[in-house]
């Protein structure tokens, strides 16, 4: 649990997205009285995928979106 002196700092931390601390990702959100640790679920995650030897022509939004689809 974290308390911020400035509301702008809090909004920056929350809106920035994921944070990496000691090689582990940390996702920050607003506190909720309805939060239950045992029922908490990860709904999305930020990942970095490296395509080795991918030709520069394939660095295109449409190609990368196709690679994302199941």
C-alpha cells in the first residue's frame, strides 16, 4: 500500500501502466474495498517479444497484429 502526497504523482504512477522493479513487473491500480486477494485474476499482461532475424519489411502494424491473433 502506498500513499502519495501529491495527487498528480498518484495519477502518473497509475496511468503509466506496468512498472518493472528488480526484473519483476508491478501493476498498480486504485484501491477498492471489494478487492479479495484469493479471487484476484490477471486479465492482461504486458510482454516483450523479440523476433530474431525478422526482415525490416515486416515491422508493420498490420503484420504484427496478425502475429498477435490466435
